[in-house]
C-alpha cells in the first residue's frame, strides 16, 4: 500500500478546523496511516486552484473545496483514494 | 395549522384570556415566529439547491474578460446565487483576478454576495411585505453594479498587492459531478446550519415587533432621524460601517427602527452599511489589496448607499 499525504487547505477559519478534525477522525476510524499537513500560506493554497476554503487534498489531488464533509464522507473519499492506488 | 398551534400555546397551555392584550401579543408572536421560521427553512433549502448549480468556478468562467457594463450586472447577480462566505474572500479574489476577471467586476461580485442574501429576503418579506423585500434585493444589486463599475472606471489595478499577480493558480478540482441526492444533502445541511445560527435573531426581531410596539416613545427617533433631518441618511451609514452583523442579525434593529418611525430609505441604508461594509472583511481583503483601495472601496460604497437612502426616502 502506498503512503498517503492528506493536506488541509485553509487560512485558519472555523471550517478548516472542523475539516481537520473530521479528517483525523476518519484516519483513526479507518486505521489508515497518513501524514496530515495543514497549508495556511495563501500562494501555496492557490497552487491547488481552489476558490473556496477549506480544501481537502489527498496525494496532491483536490477532493473537496468550499464545504466540510462529515467524517463518513471523508473516510469514503480516503478509501476510494487507497483503492485507486492499489 | 399555525393558528391552531398559536391557539394551543396561548389559550390551552398558558390559559390566557383571549380578550387581554397580552394574549393577543403572545398569539401574534407564536404565529409569526412559526411562520417566518417555516418560510426561512423552505426558502433557504430552495436557494441552496439552486446554489449547488452555481459553484464559484462557474462564476469565474462566466465573468473572465468581461469588462463592459454587462460584466458588472452579471457579477452582481451571480453574487446572489453563488455560495460563498467571507472567509473565502482571499482565494476567490485571487482566483478571479488571475483568470482575467476585471477588478471592478470582481468587486461587484464581492459586494452583492454578503448584502443580498436569502435570510434578509425572507425576514424583510415576512415582517414588512414582499415590496420592501424586492426593493432591498433590487437596490443591493444596484449598489453592487455601481460600486464595482466605479472601481473599474478609476483603473485601480495597481492598488492590488503585487504578489497576487505573481501567484500561479492551479487547475483546481474537476467538477465533482453532484447527484440530486448530493444536492439535497448539501441543501439540508446548509439549511440546518443557517437556521441554527439565525433563529435567535428571528425570534428577537419578531418579539420587538410584537411586544415593544407602543412602549418606547414614538417621536424620539423621528425627531432626530426623521425625514426633516437631511443628515439622517449619512449618519445612519456612518454608524452602520463599523458595526458588523450578517443580514439576519440586523433585522431586529431594523424592525425596531422602522417601528419607531425611521423612514424606509434611512433604514435600508443602515442595513446595507452594516452588511456590506464590515471590518473583518476589510482585514481579510487587506491581504490582497492595498489600504488605499480599501479606503476608496469604503468611500464609494458609503456614497452609493447614501444615494440609495435618499432615493427611497424621496420616492416612498
């Protein structure tokens, strides 16, 4: 299984914090080992081309932007990503 | 059905005598609260369903390269239907400017988005009737068009922070391809979120309408801020600029002001100044534009809103 890098894009608003919590919880629940990186630098965020924060990026791919998916959905997205890798 | 619930609460649960003033006021309060909350739920749900079809990426595509007047009109209208919160103002601003949306058109979008909103629409409709609700929407769009157009007219692109033009904006996510089930879930979540946030303001607004009616001295505000005082509109706007609340939060204040005889134009101007010009948003925007442009923006908005206030005081 390949390694997974999860990035949370956002300048620190309440939604970004919620998204990070959901992402960490999903990783725990799915027993997935991944590195979680918070990206708060605006030019760096813009490299992903999103127009709304927060953004959820897995292995450099933008999966969600502008909303906070709940833990179930985040877990589903992570699982899809892992399946695609395998 | 709503009358039945209001009857139940007023006469059965609290055993109030239907002939008393208190019973009438409470009946009105329960009925109106239920009515407005129900309207809010339905309209927020409908609006968020519509919004799921207008992600900001779409607004960006539609607006890039449009310098003419049409661009401003389109931007002001898209500002209403595009889901957007001021915490995303920076990425949105950079994304728009980078993809060739003119600065003034970007501002038209940024102005109309917080000012013209569904909660304000429902509250104004429920409390003052559909005419005032429509009037507010129409003038909000007008202010956004004129404000953005003026910023474009003065060619202020050099007042955008230089780094903005150097940023390489990525391709972004592919469209998620939402199903109707996704849209429904998004709309439901959003409706719940907003209702949770605004219900205290709604209740406060209706309580002010129902209970305080007739208690505070009627002529106090009218004497100082009525039609006879030509400075009332600019004063209302000046007071409104540093105040910050979302549109729903201003409704109780607006309700109280109108109840006490403040003319409609002065009231709308106050409400617009509170919602469209907020210190937190200025601080966020300061990251992408220079202080001078923020000053110009506030100035243009203040003048435009004051003009709208005078217009409505004169017409209605």
